[in-house]
C-alpha cells in the first residue's frame, strides 16, 4: 500500500490556527489514511485567548510540536523559529510543508523548508498590498518565491503572481522553479460557514452577555503594527469610534488584540482612556473566541477593521466594512462597494460609516469560491 503523504503544517498566529482547522478537518475526514499531518506551533501567539481557545473550540488536534518562541523583534522572532523549524524538518522528513498567510511564522517556515529542498504549499498565495512598509508584504513575497504549490484565493491574487513572472499554466511535476499556481477560493469561507452553523446551536456567548441586538452595534478590530504602535494613528481610530458611537447612539464592541491593549494602556493621552471608560456601551473586551467572533460579525450593523480576515468574514455575512487602511489585499470588496478604505483619517472614517448607515450594501456575487 502507498505510504500516506506526510504534511508538516506550520502555524503560530491566531488566523493561521483558525485557517488550519479547515485542512485538519479534511485530513481527519475524507483524506484519512492518505494524508498524515504533523502540526507545529511556533508560539508566536501564546495567550490562551489568542491560541488555545481555537484548539478547544474548533476541534483542531493539539500540535505535536510547540516551539514556544513568543514575542520579539521581527529578526529575533524569525531567527528563533527558523532554527527550530529546520531541526524538526530534518528529524521528521515531511513530504511537504504547508503554510498559511503572511506572518513571521509563515516566513520562517518558507525559508526553513525551501533551503532544505522540501516543497512548500502556500495557502493565501498571491495576495499583495503593494506596501512593503507592512511586515506582512515581505513575508508574502518571500513565501510565494519559496513555494511549489501556490493556492490563490482570488483571480486578483493569480494576476498579482503573473505580474511577478509566475505562470498559471499546469506544471508537471511542480517544483520550486516551476511552481503550480492554483485558484482554490478561500478556506475561511468553508470555516465561516461551518462554524457559523455550530455557533447557532449555542444559547450563550458574548452577544448575549453584552445584551447586543441584531444589527444594533458596530464591531471593530484594530491590531496592525502601523495602527497601534503609532499613538496618533491609534488615537485617530479610537476618537473616530467614539464619535460614531455618540452620533448614532449605538454600542461599539472592540475585542482587543493584546498588542492594542498594551498600546492603549501606554497611550500618552490619558484623557482618551478616561473618555473610553466613561462611554456607555463602548465595550473593550478581551480577544473573542472564533464562535463568539462569528456571532459578533454576523449580527453587527457594520464592521470597522484593519484585519484581513475580518474584512472577508464581514462580507461572508453580508456586513459592510470600513477598512482602517489605505489599501487592502481584498480589492474585490472595495471594487464592489462592500468595503470602503478610510485609513485612519477621522473624516474618511465618519463618511464611510455615514454612507453604510444610509445605503444598503450592494448584492455581491460569491467572490471566494464555494
Ligand atoms: C501578527 C502578524 C499579523 C497578523 C496578526 C494576527 C507578523 C509580522 N504579524 O501580528 O500579520 O495579522 O499576527 O493577529 O507576523 N502579544 C501578546 N500575546 C500574544 C501574542 C502577542 O501579548 O499571545 C503581544 C506582544 O506584546 C507582541 C505583540 O502582541 O509583541 C505583537 O504580536 P506579534 O505576533 O509580533 O504580531 P501581531 O500584531 O500579533
Ligand atoms: N478573530 C477572533 N477573535 C478576535 C478577533 C479576530 O477569533 O477577537 C478571528 C477573525 O474572525 C479572523 C481571524 O481571527 O478569522 C483574523 O485574525 P486577525 O484579525 O488577528 O489577523 P489578520 O486576518 O489581519 O491577519
């Protein structure tokens, strides 16, 4: 009998853990016996509500390998991961290394595997912001260059790769020099639908705990390095949310990434913290589990975010999105009027919110597969 294909999956940050659940379900289900998966967690995210909660809720097997790398500067974090991942690849001898997205864990996995001539499969290949000041852009470009299989969620991602010299013609057998570029759709569509069904069976959760009504609140998330480490940009975002909260007399729910919580706590403008604390129904809550997050997204009146994943999930649930960035990888959402780019400019953020409060989101076709 043929030996099962052995995949080493590298995860580390919250969105990768969530994405990995779709493939882990398939490996345990339709591909049982044909594929074996070893999960390696770099430890990039480590707080219980940034990591363990997803294993508990989403039925992902516990990682067999925990690197425990933790936080650090980009170089330090990637270096620690790289050294450890290399060691495990040499010990395990996987047939391929599977990587998600664009984090430092993705970059370390891509470099470690490709230098050892182990093929890399990249889920979310081809996404580009064309802004190399964002750390994720370099991670994506390097990971795509190291990959043998490039799984693209959108035609726009394929077009980005073609502009960089990749060919989407079939390549047999694919190699790192003649990689295979494939349009696969987005695993988060599968996950969002799957876990929305599961979330519907619950009778309690954060929506109930906060007494939120369907379409009766704004959901916001902020965590990008550029939006949190810069006190002016962070203040502009929070002031804009306070302004909209007051103008529409509507609750705001902001599950705080630990980076953002730390930056708010250390913010030089103490009056900002005082005004947030005094604002009634302006809820700063800990990072949500994914079932709570799905509930928060599908019931929100609108979503304000700088997250890549949350932009798309808002669309899956028919919610309009104000994007706290000047560009997005999910260009189709902007082109079709589902999302508006507002950066951190209070005037643009308020105009985008006003627009969506007065105009329904257009009917948008299925953009990310079925
Ligand atoms: C990382 C990814 C980003 C992704 C995000 C998902 C990189 C360069 N960035 O950003 O692409 O969108 O994850 O959430 O890989 N911290 C904790 N506890 C944790 C994790 C982080 O306190 O469990 C704090 C630490 O102070 C840390 C900071 O958050 O320094 C930033 O964490 P890090 O993983 O470096 O970057 P993210 O902003 O999470
Ligand atoms: N998410 C979550 N709880 C939260 C915030 C986000 O479960 O409090 C989920 C979200 O639904 C999405 C993923 O985490 O699936 C996105 O992660 P994040 O915004 O941290 O990173 P990005 O997508 O920008 O890389």
